[in-house]
C-alpha cells in the first residue's frame, strides 16, 4: 500500500483498540518502525494508563520528523472525544497534522477502498459505512454497557450467563458450561459471579470467546445459539447501514475475532451473501495500515 503521492511524507498511524494500541511509522511510503502497547482508549483504561501507553508507542517508534498522524480509536463519537485524543498525541508530535477517526474507518481503508461498509468484531463491535456521496452511517459501536453484540466480550459474557442459568435450573452442565468453569478455574456459580465482577476486565472475557467455538466443535447447542445470535446481529446491523446509505458493498471485516475465527467467517459470509451484500472480505492485514490510505485521500 504505497500511494504515489506518499513521497517524503513522515506519517504515524495509530490503531487504538480496547486491548492494545498498534503504531506504525512510514517515511516515503515505506514502513520504518512499528510498535505495540496496551490500550490508549480512555473508554477502556484510565487517562493515566492511556497516556502512558500512547507515550510508549511514540517512544518505540523513535524520534524524528512527523508530518502527519492518523489515529483510529473506538469511542470517538464527539468532537470532544477527538480533541481529548488529539491532545494526548500532540505532546509527541508537535506541529504535525493530526487526524482522529473512528477505528472502523481504518478497517475500510486497510481494505483499500474509499466507500463501503466496515465491521469491527474484536473485544467490542461496530458497524460503519460511507457512500460515494460521502454520507456516513453507523450501527452499534455503543460500548459494552449498551451493546457490542457479536463481539468477543459479548460472546464470553453470554457463555457465562448460559452457565449460570444451567446451575440455577439444577441442570447437568453441558459442554459449554464445563469449558467455562474449566477456563476460569472455578467450580460453582458463586465463584463465577464473583470472578466476573472482580478484577477481571473486558479483555479477559473477550478472550473466552474461544471457549464458545470449542464447544461449538463438540456440537453443544448452547454454543450454536450464541454463534447464531451473533451472526444475526452482524447481518442486522449491516442491513441497517446498507439501507441508510443505499449501498450493497464492499464489506470489509476486521477485528481479532472477525479475522481469526474461520467458522465465524464462514457463517457471516453465508448470511451476508444471502442478504445480497457484495464484496465481502475479511482483512488479512493489520487495520493500522489503513492510516496510509487515509492520509493520501482528499479531505473534506
């Protein structure tokens, strides 16, 4: 991804997710440094932790001229959100042009398309699109307290909820419930409730989405229902974005869960194709690489 007009551009791209921050430095269209740190998103960590992690990224990317920063982050829903993140970045890139976007824009840009629909299926979830008239639309992306359906955290939480329901009904734990208890090293629902409301964070439970897919491989019906519900959420949210914008694609899907679970990918592709959506692609590159595409696009 090396646009012709990238000559002499000193660019930093940031993908600030719920669990990690990924930074890349380009010069002349070529990657010269890369760094990883914890989340720099204040919706997921404290301001102090976010500030420290963003500082760590710039430290690892090295010193030198920075002309432009493109930062994609979840939860950038207002001008105030963007200003706060921009202020955290300006300290490390004085004089640079700083563009803050919702991280779903990085997904679309990493797919090397200026129009279409982007999906994030990671710790959280979000759906966003833009058409040829530059009209934008979104669905979901409201955070874990209001939604994040079909995400890793949502799947982990649903698996816990199912386990607790089985215990409450005095049912013999099925495969999913047994795997949940085993993954968390607990034997009783009280211990599981205490763990969920204790020191564990969203990343901890998002990682347990893998438990749901392992149970699915064993034919567990509860796991199948969770995956079916997740696919329905993805289809419904994308259907809303498609209707608002009057477009059918392309659809670019990223996020750790969306990029690395083949069964999930297959079911999503089948559901979206049945809706008539087109150009369905699962990212095979890191979303932060979309920063270069955004940096070279005309700005409104």
